[in-house]
């Protein structure tokens, strides 16, 4: 979503549970072309981190609590550039509630939801590609 297209290539390594075949951890590289890459690291068998980092030529965006669905405290978005650092505070919010409210707003108004419906399909395709790459 951030880079505007699906990756052209993916590579991944994973550890699968011996008995169930469930992916216990996965580490992958998403190649979007033109020197743009995404890195994903997730797992049931490691420390709980919930963070996102987006780096570019002009700075970096850090979100320490990025994937917490029901944060008890506010989430901070930290923007760092060569001019300094700014912190923006959001929440606490229930992200599922916000999604449902946005969908209801879109249905009532006839306007598009904030996230396009096909974003979920793009996400599912990339996850499937990562798992296939990890399985070799």
C-alpha cells in the first residue's frame, strides 16, 4: 500500500511446526523494483514487538505500536528527518471499530471507504507469495 504496487519479487525463509505445518516464524524481502524494498519479520516464537519502520531518502517514520489492535495507551508516530524529530500521538483506538465505522460511513454516504476494497486482496496475495517462497 505504501509503495503503490505489489512487489515484483519476494524471497522468504520460515520455520514451520514439525507436526502441524504452521509457520512459526517468517522473514522475507519484498522487491518492488527501482531499489525499493520491504522487509517483513514475524513469528509466534519471538519477542512481541509490534513495530513498523518506513525509511526513505528524506527521513524515517517509526511506529512503535503499529500492529496493536486495542492499544491501552496512545500510539506514537515518530517522523525523523535531517531537520529533527517530530512525534505525533494517536489514540488509544480500537482499529477494528474504526474500520467498521468507516465502512458504515461509506455505505451511508455512497463514498469510497478510506482503504480500497482490493487492499485486502493485495495483502493476501503477498502473504501467499511469501509463504510459497519460504516453502521453496
